[in-house]
């Protein structure tokens, strides 16, 4: 069985191109882009996007899948609701996550960092059993990265800066 991490690395070039073009697509679109059944493998792509989101947090890049991926039926994706730790520690920050992902202008540098995390750093430093979306997010939520801040807290501070800069450009609106 292919891991969510390896699927995330496979999907990332397609996702990157679409985000850089400011296009939003469905899970099924990304499944088809990597040669999988769009109708049957949306859940697999959802897990891969969750890993891409985790890599975004590690890189202090706004969580691009929040804004640039949607369900084919237009319904809510249920992000950060199923796992208790995510529901408690991540979901309350939804406004910051959503707004920062919408207003951020993603760069090649952003995606180069995310790609390096998916292809090199996570496989190198996380044991295979910890390379699941849930376990990576547990790590981000509970592990201190620097200055007594967890990886998530560190990223949230960066996302607040993204939002503040966007507001300043719009004249405080």
C-alpha cells in the first residue's frame, strides 16, 4: 500500500502548478493527475493533502490545501475534526489558517521548502510508522520547535504576520 507521504510527494508538483496559477481543484482532479481513479480515491488524496498541510506548517508556509482544494460536492471537508488532538489544538485556529492560506501569495521558495520536507526531511527523520498524517500532526501540535513554541504555534505566529501584511496592503480593511 502506498503511503500518504509518498502520494503527497507525487501530487505536490500538480498542486504547486495550480496554486501558483491561483486555481482551485477537487481531490478527484489530483487523483486523476497522478493516474488514480478520481471517483474512488478522493480519500487517499485527502490524506496526502493533510500531509502537504503538515509540511506547510513545518515550513511556516500557510496551509495551501485549505484554500486550494475542495470536495467535488462542494461540502465541508471536515478538516481537523476527526482526530481529537487536531480538533482541540488546530481547529480553534481555523480563521487564521483559512485567511492566511487565502491571502498569501505562494512562491517557488515556499513550494521548494514543502517539497524538501516531503521528499527528504520527513522520510529521513520520522520513523515509517510516524509518517502518517495523524502522527505528523501530533508531532506538530505537541513538539517544541524553538523558543518554547510548538511547530504549530510557530507557524501560527507566521500566519498572523501574513494576515497583518495583507491588511496593511488593503489599508487596514
